[in-house]
C-alpha cells in the first residue's frame, strides 16, 4: 500500500483485485488530480472467490477492508472491481466515509449516451453487476434502455496469463463485431486501454477516468 504524499489535499483508498490497476490510477491522478494522495490495497483473492461463488461470498471481507481503510485515514474509498462494486458500496455506513464503485459514473454516462447499450466483459461474473448498475442508473434518470451483454471469449484467460496485449486485442475485436449500439461499455477497468484500438464506431466508455474523478470529488467533500 502506498501512503499519502506530503502536503496532499486528501487521501483516497483504492481497493483493487489486480495489481495492473495501480499504475493506471496513478497515471490518472498525476494527469488530473495531482493533489490527491492514493493508497492502494490489492486483494486478488477476493475476485477469485467472487468469480467462483458470487460477490456475496466475499462481502464480509470487502466490508472489513473498506472499514480498515477508513480507520487508517482514508477520506473516501474507491472499489475498482466491477464485480465487487455493489458489496463495497454497501459498506459505506460501517466505514463512515463515502465508498464508491468505479463504474457508477460510467453507467450514468452510458444511459445519457443513448438507449441501445452493449456491455462487454471478460469475466462472466462482471456482466450481471454491470448491467444491473446501468439499469439502476436508467431508472434514476427516468430513461428506458435496451441492454445487451457480450462475454469476450478467451479474454479472461489471456488476462490471467499476463498477456495484456492479447487481452486488449481480443476485447477490441469483440467490440468491432457489435452492431446496432448507441454506446459500448467496457465493464472492467482492465479493459480501458482497448479504447485506443477502437475508432470510427459508437462511443466506447470505460470506468477508471470518471470513477477516479467522482472519488476525488468525494474526498474534497
């Protein structure tokens, strides 16, 4: 876990389920939120268990991690795992600080972009939490949406093996095959760099940028 920088304006804890997310959010912080101190907590085993047994199976451990982060001085906590986002949000009352899921701002942006929304995921367990979140944001906005889901075949195996380039190429290839969409949603934060491989089609949304921006606002209060 990295600590706050001297003179920082606020401390945000990030709960990750892969170490690949750490440099992504550090780069976003440097580019857009230089006064924000980040503390990274990586718990890969939580996603492994959630993928096999469902997010509820790790709810207590997620809540414990969030509460400890708040006790250690975090002014807000951002869960960067779409699969665990819902259980993380539910820990806000116990933590006593804002707890955000990284994909909620993206979901709201997708609803605003158009009714025909296609969600792409590399991990099957991410599809239901993400589509459920988009449906929730649509109800909040009073909008009707038509949701479709695409599980990118073989992508998660490439990610787990460390083949990041192959992983992103597989995601981009699946996105290019989608037709009839007003907006494409990349369900997992790890998929975000695939946006650079996609041009000329519908808007492609990813969660790290808007998610970190929302968390930074929460820290500022």
